[in-house]
């Protein structure tokens, strides 16, 4: 159980304003499912926020450089309004960088699967 706003960030999909680093990294390693909201009135003392319960089910291990994945996601979302070809300047020197198919997208437009693909392309 977490604060409802945190759960919204965790379970958000691409294109949603709550979609970000937390969403991508958790959804890379876990299947997430929103279960229910817990009203603040059930707690004593009553907090100023609602809580939510969600489930995490571990996925099979991914086969990419996890540190590179963390770095790519963090850099991309730290400059979320820039297109990836501009925000990921650290990797411009790589020979296959400009062959990556979605460099004209922004971080918030990429799915978890596309972030994994991006990482694998940079890793090669």
C-alpha cells in the first residue's frame, strides 16, 4: 500500500502525464495491477491523502544491461520535452545511434518495450 498518487505514477502508461522514470523502471521488471483505493477515513489519525493497493508480479529476467537501461531512462525523462536524439547526446558517438527507429520521439511517448529496445540498440 502506497499513497494513491505514487501508485498512479507506478501504473501509468506512455502518454499519461504521470508516466515517468518510476513507471518505466518498475514496469520493466514487474507486471503491475491496480487493486483498490483505501479511504483516508479508515486510518487513525486520519492522513491528508488517500492510499491505494496494487500488486507486483515479477517478470522473467530481462536480457540487457540494467545499468545502461537506468541511465537511458533517467537521461530521457530528465529532459522529457526534448526528443531522444537531443536528450541522449551522451550516445551520439556510437556508430548505430542514428539507426535507432524512434529517436524523433520524446521519453513520454516510448513504451517500456521501446526503452528496452533502445537500451539494446545502444549496447550493441
